[in-house]
């Protein structure tokens, strides 16, 4: 073995005390090159996950650059708080969003299919017809969630992260025709509360160039 490429990680910890980091030190001592994914916590300082924070491995991170300066989700309704008029959103990998994407209504996947609130299974036909689907992250792949919503008529899909923080890239969704974005767990909670209290509100996905 000449190279080990690892895409796992956890919270930052002292590499000299971490079991995985210690194992990779042994690999380094054996002359094996080790590359480790940097994690999903960036881009701030001290956000490398373990074992990527060990000085004897090479940490690798991804960077996405396109011509869109900002993508965000906006609640459309009366007296919308400023923080809900511009919710930061991350488009799916290789997804290009331009202008404004709107829908007549918003539907939470958990409301229409309680047996599978995370969108892992096919929905009944036309479940989201003409509507924007909101689905929580978890259990199944992003592409599975978005494809199932698209097959049921969704004009776009908003995924709410299931962990705090940002930096997650929704891979694999570029093969699904409907646009999709990811918003943070914190913003998702605020959005959910607003729409529950104001069921006639809708949302838009906007992209600024």
C-alpha cells in the first residue's frame, strides 16, 4: 500500500490522543502517504475535523466557485421578519440557479407522508404538484429525496440540514431536473415555525449574480 485516502472525521481533538490519528501516524512511519478529508466545518479558523487535524497527514478540502454571488430562500407573506426574507441557501452540487423560483404553495414532506417524513420512498403521484417541497436531511441520499419530490410534481426542493452549522454540499442532485437547495438547521427551524403559524405564506428561491 502506497496511499491511503480517507473521507471520515469527527470533532477536533488532540491528534496525539486520537486513536485514528495515531493509526495514521503508524502508516506514515511505514512510508504510506495519507490524505484525509478536511471535514464540513469550514471555512473558518480551527475547523478541521479529526483526524485531518493531525500534522502527519495531508488535509484536503473542496472549494466551489461560480458566477452567483448569493442564493437564498425568501418567505413571501405579510410582515415577514428580515431574517426570513433572506435565508442563506446552498444549491446542490453543479446546480445553477438564476433569477427567482416561485411556487403557488409550500408542502412539508412530513405532512403528506408521515410514514416516511425524510423522503426516502416514492410519494403518491402529484403529491407536490405545483408546490415547493421542504424535506429534512437524514436517512437517504440527497439525490433520492430530490428525485422523489420531483417525480411527485415539486417545482423545487428545499432540504433542511439535520445538524448545526453549514458547509455541506448536496452531491448527486445534478441529475434531477428540479432545482434544490440546502438551508441550515437553525434557519430551517425558524422557517418551519413561520409557515406553521402562517399557512398562506409561500417561499421563493432567489439567486443574485
